[in-house]
C-alpha cells in the first residue's frame, strides 16, 4: 500500500528529434543489441521505483505505441505529438498532464544508458533543492576561439557537461515553462528555463556512460558499454 506522503513523479521523454547527424529521423528506434534505443531508455524509467508515470513526445506515435505494447511498459500513460523543437515537445507533454505530480523529470529518449540510480538521485535532489540536473565534470581542455584562432583557455575546474535526467518540483517546472512561452525564450535544456527565474539548480553526478545517441559512432559505443555491463 502506498504512503499518502509518497512523492509522485512524472517522467517526460522527448523523442521527436530529426536525427540529422545520424542520417535518419528514426534514430531512437534503431536496434541497440536487440531492443530499440528508446526501449532501452524506458527500461531504466520502468525499473526506477521513484517514477510513477511516463509521457513520451514523439512524431511516430503508432511506432511508439506498438513498442510500448511489445515490451510491456506499464508506466507509459500517454504518447503525445512531438513538436518542432525539443522545448515544443516538452510543452506538449506538460499540456497533457491530468494528474497530480510533485516532481516532473525530463530525460532524453536518445540517452538509453541512464541507470535507475541516476534517475533516483535526480528525483531526490529535486525534492530537496527544487531543481536538479545530472552532469559530469569536463575532461578535455576547453578553448574559446575567435575567427579560427584560440582566444583563451577556459579553466575546466568549474565546467560540467550537462546530461539528463533533469528534475524539478512541479510548480517550478510549470512556471519556468509559462515564463519562457510568454517571453518567447528558447532554451537548450530544461535547466536554462529555470535558471532565468533566478532559481539555483543543483548538480548530481551523472555518468560518462550516459551518452546521447547522436551519431553512428555513439551507437557503436553504446553497444560496447551494454555488452560490458551484461558481461558479453
């Protein structure tokens, strides 16, 4: 029996990217060791005990619905139309919410190597701080360039490479979305919409394995990581 005080968590999965660098608009449905990329992503959300419901935003609704049925994903409540931009896709999902949730989490459909542990830490940090993102320290030396020449070397000690999941208390996520829409602001991720409200966003350490499938090389790397995890 569920506790009356248990947080209710909704995960939104934008999966409507055009996949230009991959050369196909259906990159999230390419096979990754026997299962579509998106199915691998949903596996982690399905396995995370803190996630109650999932909404997927996609341009391929029938394909996604068939995949959800085939693999038996019980937490997927809705599949909504994906938008022209990632922000539009998340907006469509937010507009379809008909339940009461405490935390709204957004995770890329193209990040199939996320773990239930990373998802749980994101949710717990959002509950504590109001807003939290997964990220990893930058490994490489970063240069700022101007006209094809190095302008300066940026100290990497304070630099983090941002990933998803990104999780927020419901009221913060909805207000940041409302303000962005009103101001016609387009952010590169959910956190940027929240930051402009003056809200501090906590960082939880993600994983260097939590890569985003953008190119064919990423797919090869993801296969290698999965085989290593599964002892193949």
